[in-house]
C-alpha cells in the first residue's frame, strides 16, 4: 500500500521557511510578482498560514492593500489569453492553465476573435484580459471576454483583481 502524496504545505509549511525559500516557493503564485510574497513574509508568517486557504487570503490582503498603480502593474504582468504571443512566453503555471482550457487548440476564427478582443481590451483598460481559466472551456472564456470588454473601467479593474486572486488560490491549492 502506497502512502498518500503529501502537499507542499505538509512537507514544508510556510511558517517554517526562511524568507528566500518562502519567496522562491510562493513568489510566483501571483504572476511575475514576488513582491506580494515578500511583503507578506515581512508582515510575519505564522502557523495559521500553513494551509492554502489562509495563505491565499493573506496574499490577497497584501494585494488589496496595495496602491492602484501596484495593482495595475500586477495585472499587466499577466499574459494575453490565446493571443499572438499567448502560448509562446508563459510561466509554466500559465501555460498549463491555458492548455488545460484548450486555448492552444483555438480554431482560426476563435484565435482571430481572441486577438481582436485582446487588442480592444488592452486599449480600453490598459492591462490584459484576465480570467482564471481552470474548469472552463475556451468557448466559455471567449463568451466571458465578449461580455467583460463592455464593462466600465472601475468594474473591470475590480473583476480583473478578483480573477487574479482566484488564479492565485488555484495555484496554492495545486501545491
């Protein structure tokens, strides 16, 4: 009988890590934004954060407490979904997430529409369309894109931040 695989949280709880190890492990949870893990570590990592849900909430609190310029920088760190460069230069997590949603298998028409919407969206909002794709099919994502590109700037900024938090939570759960 094999033993169950232990999660990273069980084998190396966040509260037991030195700063460099913590940032190395959790600095990529928010796309290209290790400042979030660093700020959280500087606030103090206690055993209460030794589970994915609590760590996700604490990291989200760092983001939510940041100034809007830092939040925009975080949003701009995300790749386009299924755009021209989307699958070429992604973090391993983003590539896995986009591939899992079938974004690497878009039809010519779907790819053209994603590219068009990416351009419209970035021009309107100043950051790429962000959608936590896990559990969704590319057609669901395209439908959400069509709907969200019509949002006002404040609504979409808040929705993008919420999507970033969802992505981070999913990544922490996967550990």
